[in-house]
């Protein structure tokens, strides 16, 4: 379980083929210093298990399902990634409850930069829109954000300078892919509504 408050930007140092998946080697000294094998870490919003720790890098195995359903399959050496360690009982919850289970991939289709501030519009798979609402929560590449506008096939968020400076969303360009996780409460509400038709 995560909060969507990114702790650090890591850097991919190697994508090592391990057919049918791969091993992602990520460098981030502060987090690695407090990480052990078997810990869960959110990498661009995707919950992965640490399988290797060496000096200032940590390794994760990503299988074909993860690579095909997230933007992790697009990572190359040098790619920045948002990192967050899992919550401990009693931690402050600054964002919202984020499971690290990606619901779909969105694409940045419009960016409105206003000085150091930005409004971003993302296209998303239409079924996910049913789990979204204006002023609701969304995790974009693991970043807990508030939805500004929610339409059937796109939504917008307004980003403050701090978020743009410390996450992968700052340099994101139109056409860039992001991992999306909708609010888990919305999933259960949708399921309850659907179940009435059973």
C-alpha cells in the first residue's frame, strides 16, 4: 500500500533481459540505503518487489504482464522513475490509498504551461472514466493527484511547481505514456452497481 507521495526520482541504469520478462536496475542512493530484498516499492506507480540490492542500486523483475500493461516496458537506461516505499502502519497519509496495481496506461495529449505551473490532459481507456470524477483522486505514474475535469475519454490535472520539479511529470511531453490507478473506492462502487445486473 502506498500514498502516492513520491519520495525520490530514481534512474534506470540497466534493463537486463530475463525472458519472458526483464530485470530493471534502478539507482537511488537514499532509498536503496533503507531497502532490503523482498521490500515492495512503487516504480512509476507499479508495485514491484526488490530482488537485488547492491551499493546504490536495486533490482526488480518485471514479467510480460507488467511490461505489456504499464509503461515500464518503455524504460531504457537513463529513464527517470518515480519511487515510493510502501507505507508503514502509523505513517501519515499525505495523498490517498494507492495499491500499486495499474488499471491502464494514459497518454499526455495536451499540456498547458503557465510559467512554473501546468495543466495536463491525459487520454485514457474509456472504461476507466467510469471510476473517475472531478475532484476525485487518481495516481498518475504513482503521483497522487486531484482530477480537475473528467470526460469520457480524457481527464485533466493541475500541477504545482513542486510536483513538476520532483516527479517524472515535469519533463513529460505530449505523447508520453503514464501509468494510471483509479481510486480503489470507485472500483468497489462500480462493482456493486454492476452486480445488481447479475
